[in-house]
């Protein structure tokens, strides 16, 4: 069974590729490498011992997307490809709406044209916005507070409309909470471009001496220590959730929405403490103003994913911190400079 993985070279995408190949799936990776490095895919090959097709494709280019479907027998799609920084989306909303919505629409139209109607969609807990309901269930009304989250919200609504019109589609919407950690080998992990937007890569860059200190955005939230509380999930647990979702959509035509989180909330200061314990490093930090678009508390009720997908997160905070640190120590500069694509089937390069 062949799975098209859009954005497969990215942080979550590369870990999911490992899990897919390990589970016996064939994969085709489509990525424009604007926010990822092809080195991650070389390391996926190294970790799994399996070769797969890689195509450098921009989903906003309809001809390139169609070429993939013409050239490969695709059974299902896992759609990761998107711009994903909350802060950047607030500064450049048009960029986010253009990229995330246009690329997804072209992908969906092409899937429909070629009769590929099985999809696992990478959504986000940001669709919930500011809510008093904690933990958050999938039934909570959605109302994203930033452009990134709104792109995910609009795509979810598009998928709902598609399913209402044509129930031969089978789709799973996965609302991620906060992915952290890295593969146990230390060979693949999170390698953000420029200054990290997320807590854990910033923490690890401070610990290794690449950055002087961590800036914490706000300590005046209504939380136990004033800093924001989030549900942190190990990226390998998250990747395994995609395998479970893929198995589910093979069974019947459906549209299901699932939280992928641990059900536990940790504050920024608690994460700093856990990371210091895992690394033995003192983390310097300062307190800054709140960041636009952020909310105080956000953690999941993952019951539905457990009951309907048979999935639960198994890795705790210490393991998440230890795996992050192993990745950072082995790769102080991330994946390094971009190199040639490791494996490219020329028939898929439009």
C-alpha cells in the first residue's frame, strides 16, 4: 500500500515516515524543502534500510501535484505540508492563507480527480482558540485566535463539506497538541530555520550554548506559576497516531476528528526544570511580554483517540527531554547545509 506524505521531510513528517516504513507501507514523499532539509530523508533511509520516492514539489503548483498522481499508484495521503509558526502568521497572514489553503485545495482537487479519497490531515490544537474547557474534547467549539490556526480551521471545514457531499471519502483530522522530542537514535529531530518558534528547540539551543538565554513570553497568565501551560507529546507517539488513523480510514468511509495529546498540562517553567534535570545544564531565561495569539492553558482529553483509534501516548516528559537533548548534542547545527536529494525518481519530478 502506497502513501503520499506531503511535507514528509519536516519534523513530524520524517518521524511518521520512519513509522510508516517500519509498519510495511510504501511511501512517496512530496516536499518543497522551504522549511525542511532533505538530509532528514537520508536519515529516514538510514534508520529503516528502505528506499522510497522523493519528489521536490510545491503544492501550489498544480502541474507538479498532478504529475505525482499520474506517476505513482497512491492509495492514501497524509497531509503535513504547511507553514506553521503562530507568530509569523500574525505578522504575515496573507502568506499563510495563500500557502496553506491554496496548496491544500489543489491537493484535494487532484486526489478527487484520481480517485484517491483516503486522507489523514495534520491539524492543530490551535483551532480551539481561547477556551475555558480543560481538558479539551473534540466537541469543544473551535475558534482559532491566530491566522495559522484559522488556516487549519478552514481546512477542517472544507473536509467536512467534502464528506457531506461525497461519503466515499474517508478522512481523519488529527489535532496535535505540542510535539517535542526526537527519534531515540538521535538521527532525526526538530531543526527549525533561524530562531526557533517553539519552546523545546529553543531550550536545547540555550543548553548547548548556541543561544544565550530563553525568553519566556509572559508570566502573568492565570496558571500555577504564571507561565503558559501546554500538553507536550513525544513526536514518536504522535507519528504512531498517524499509523492508527491510517488503519482506521481503511476500514470504512468516515470523517473523524481526534485529539493527539497526553492529557497532561505542563507550564513553561516546569518544562525548563524538567529539561535541566534531563541534561544537567542550567538554563538561563528572562521574562518578556506575552506573545500575540498565545493562550494561557491548552491540554487535551485524548479519550476519543484511545477508544476509536486504539492509540495512547506512552512517553513521559523526562524521555521527551532526554531524546531532545540527545538529538541536539549529536546535531549541534541541526541537519547542516542542504545537499542533493538522496533518492529521486525522475518520473515524479515535474
